């Protein structure tokens, strides 16, 4: 995996965000492409949202792309155009939670941290909680902290990630017994799919009248054997996307 054993915090951060709820094989395609377009924090901060979202299409969960953009802008404003090196500062940035911050610390800086994600959970639940359900991360956290070496932390976590993947393939997904585990909701026909359709269409049709966007969405739904979207649902989706920064409405037309 090209994001392993590199010292570029920004590139590591990008891989951590992309790998959230996305298969590795897809990230292998998108990660270098994104870095080619936006090789630094500063270059990303200067990008237009439409350009970032356009490169992101196919990875899903478009909020992650906007979070990357917001984070980059704050890094430019607050941290001299670089990701900070301290965990508390990383956690102050939009879209960076404990796992992502710990990943940047250990993988980019090779310092110890408490890195807990699905494969790491799988290892610790399989080894230490073989009969328990609803295992909380607070139960796992002290074990992860004590086992993480003070030197070469990233090699340790790479081993855990690979071990967790092996356990899933050979014994089953023990992380499903984690309290934090949630089964991914069905995408087909969901509100999430409708949101993604609107964002994707908007990237190709700037300034499209809202009425035309609804007609396109309705045609997509009917072609898939589903009912047309109600006006209330469509207006709610547009309102949500506008509030979240995906689009703006001017004179009844939609722009990204």
C-alpha cells in the first residue's frame, strides 16, 4: 500500500479519510489521483469545492471531501499550511476524530498513540473478549495503549491491521461484537443515494434549475423501479446540501 512507511502527514491523513468505509482497492485508485491534483495542504485549501467533489466521486460519503477542504483551510490559517504534529491540535480540526489523529501521529510521525479502528478492534476483541458482546472501546483502549511500542509504532499498527484483516477472512469479523459497530444501511433507494445523485448531477450541470434537477432525480428513481421523489423530500435534500456547503441556490438554480 503506497501510503505505508511514508513521512508525509498530509498524504497519510488523506489515506486515513479515504479508508473510512471504503474498500482498499478503491482507495488505491483514488489516493494517488487526489495527491496529483492536490499535493499539499495549501493546494487543497485553494481548491474550489466542485473540483474536490469531482475527484471524490466514486468514493461515497461526500461529506468527507468537504471535511478535507475545511481542514486544509484551517491548517493554512492556524498552522502555517501544515497539519499540526500534536494530537490535541489535530483533534481541533474539522473532520479529524481520535482514530484519524492517532493514525497521523503513528503512521506519519512513528510515535505511539491509541489507534482504534475496525481491524484493530477485531484483533483485541478476538484475543481478549472472545465470548463478549457489546465490547466498548473504553475496554479496548488501555490494552491498545499498553501494547503500542514507544519506538516504531507504525510497524506495530500495520501488523495489527494485517492481522485483523486475516482474522476477518479466516474466523469472521469480531468487530461486529463491538458496541460501536453499526451495520451500513442499504444504499439503493436511500436518501443517501438521492443526495449523491444530486451532487453528481450538479458537478456536470452548473446552474441547473431546481425543477430540472428534481425531474432528473425522478427519472433516475423511476428507471430503477422506484417511485418518484416527493417535493418535500427533494426540498429537504437540497436544504441539507445547502446547509452543509455542497451547493448554493440562486434564483431557483443550483450551483456547487
